[in-house]
C-alpha cells in the first residue's frame, strides 16, 4: 500500500515567496484602511462611519482655528504698521521727497482689486463671493486625473499692499547711454493672505479610483521680498509697453498647515510644505515679467501676440 503525507511541507523557496506575499498584503491593508479612503461614492459607505467623520472634521477644525488665530494676530500687527505708515505720510508733508506717496497710491489700487473680487460686498457676503470665485477657478485648472474636487473653506484677501523703498537708478548692462537707465526699487510684502482648502489625491492603480488620500491645507503668506525693475520702451519699439520685472533671487516664505490621511492623520508633513513652496516659487519665476500697455499707442491683443512669438523663440 502506498502512503500519502498528511500535510504539505513547502520548500525553502516556496516558504520565502509566501512570506514576502503575506508582508506585502499586510502593508497594503495598513495603508488602505488607515491612511486612504475608499474610492466608492459616499452613499455606499456604512452609516456607522458618521461618528468617525465627525471626529475627523473636529480635528481639522481645530487645526484651522489655530491657523486663524495666528492670522488674526498678524492682522493686528499689520494694523499697527498701517498706523505707522499714516504717521509717516503726515510727516512727509513737509516737502521731503520719498516713495511713501507711491506706496499710499499702490495700496489704494490694491484695495480696489480686493473690492471688485468681492463684488463690492462687505463682511461675510463678500468673503463668500471671493471664496466661490476662487473655488471655481482652481477647479477649472486642476488635473482631474490626479486630484479630486477642491473645496475652498475660507479665503483671506489681506489688508496690506507691497511696499516700495530704496529707489535707485542703474544703467542697463552693456549700454552707457543715460536714455536706457532703469529705475529700480526694493519691494517688500507682508500680509494676512491665506487660503484653506481640502481635496483628495486619487490613486488609479491597479484600477481607476482604487483609493483616495484626503488632504487638508491652510496656506498663508509670511513674507515676500524682491528687487523690482521698471523698463520703458525704446521710441521705435512696436508695440510700446512698460515692462515690470522682479528679481529671480526673490525671497518667498509661506506658512503651511496640513493634515493627510483618513483614519490616521499625518500633520504638517515637511515634504508637502517644501513641495508647495517650490511650486509657488516656480510659478512666480515663470511669470516674473509683466507688460503694461501704453494708452493710445498699442492694444492688449498686439502685446499678447508679441508675447506668444517671444515664447516660441525660446
């Protein structure tokens, strides 16, 4: 009679493969159920998860409240700076020339833009109009294959404006003619500008909407400094435009508060802060030149055409 073994004895190679697969399975389960959310619609989730969602929202609200307190303290500091600026303007009335007159004019112009973004509405109504406009814009440019719908929770348009100081005149490199001297300023901007949003990063592997990584962010401006150069057009230029250029070596400091994950939260991930600051710097550096059309000498369409041609040459 032939006898059969009562149990299977795997070889060393088979045991090693099974062990590796079990570790990968456990790691995937931990990531899936602790940090990621299911890709299913919200209506398909169990009602028992409502309490967890309320706890998560409470933790997110606490982080946003701490950020709002810091922003409120910065507002109070800016109010003091505005009072000091008004005092300087009054003291400058004795005829001493300075750039304070231009800073006052610049702030008035920025205030007009803020008001129009809010449809000239005040208080909460104006904040909601600005929030809705910004939410519509960011969702029109978001990469839909990687990011879920972006919800803007709150927006602070700020109270201050860039301040110009240390005005000087320098010659263009390689040209000794006084007719091409470039006015240059140092610009500094410290304000309460901030935005609070939430979205999810979509994982489409191994299948579409396999998992989502929830992300909540609050981004605020701490400081921006740069040299600003104003270049007038040569008499023979077509179309004639005034060119404003910021230095490529500008200083940008952002404050970022972040929460990542579903059931388990990762707060204030340094790499995420570095990524956001790098992307904002890259966008500013790519758009570091602004052209202002001279009234009656050219049109906006002509300037856009010239910009497209210069970009093609690059």
